[in-house]
C-alpha cells in the first residue's frame, strides 16, 4: 500500500513537471506554420500572424532592473546556487522573477507603412509575458559585493534576502544569477500572436511571442529548454509506475 501511494505521488509530480516543461511548446507549431510577414501587411483582425520588424517607442520606455537600459519591456529572474533542487547542489534555486511591458510599435524595413499610423502597434499582455531574446546575466558570488543597482534592487524586493550565512560557508554555493531579457528600441524582432481590432486599428495583442531569433531558432531554443524538465518528468513517472507495480 505504501509503495502504491508513493508511486502515485511520483506519477503526479512527474505529470506536473511535464506540463510545466511542455506548456511553452504549444505555440511553436503555430509560429512554424505561418509565413513571416512585414508589419505593413497585417491588416486583418482575429488571425494568428508572425511578422518581423524594428521595435520603436510608442508612448514611453522602461528602465531595465539590472542594467538600467531604456527598453520597451523586460523580464527578469534571480536564482541562487543552493544545496536543494532534486538533490543536485549545482542547480540554481529560483528566488524571484517579474515582468514589465508597455505597448510599442513594430516598423517594417525600408519605411513600410501599415494604415494611417504607419506602423503596427504591439500590446503584450503582462499576465503571460515572456521573452525569447538574448539574456543579460550578472553573476555575483556569495562573498562579492553586488553592483549598486542590484543592491538597491535587492533592498527594494521583499522576496529577496541577502545570501544566508550558512550557505556562504559552503564552497561553491550562494552564487546568484541576475538574468534580464529586454525589448530594446531600434532592434529587430519576430513577434507572433493574434491580431485584434482596437480603435479602428489592427494591433497584435495578448499572449505574444517576442524573439530575436528566426522561427526555426525560436523553436529549437524552446525545445532545448523543455528537454530537461521533460527528462525529469519521465524519471518521476517511471519511478512512480515502478512503485505502483511492486
């Protein structure tokens, strides 16, 4: 009976980890299936489209948390090397994350135009905002003094505390990674999602893919990130099934 219960728990955990790892892949077939279009060609509402263009400021910019760069949206995460995480001490334990975004415009090459505004407006949803762009990583050792901007960030976040003394005492542990991904004005991005009609204008809005890669490069990157949790999920399910059948 005990083995059966433990096995069921492992199977449930494996399925949960698998769902977490595979969920970001649901949009990949749609991105690969559609042709990449110029922003000026996007006029119809209610369809899934992918277009490539240069991100430009629409209303205002944001200050990225770790670099201070002016941007149109950012995603950050903070991890720490701890003796936890599936029993492997070199894994990074999650400490904090967050996003911020603003509407921005996507201009096509050579001054392409889309309707009276001359650009395609992009309105990402802050609820499920994720960036598939190049990461800027600031690594701070357990005994190192963080840069001033990161120190102020840590002081302002209730979720973050200084590295625990007992973790600093263990060689190799306590190193933190401050990861930042941004939408930078003037850079070219592939944006994919569903179009809507707002104030007599076609816009890309909601849960969007924003990447600085090609559709194929985007798919490969997401598959790579999904591989590790998928392997862990299979291990948990296999162990759980073995416990149930004992």
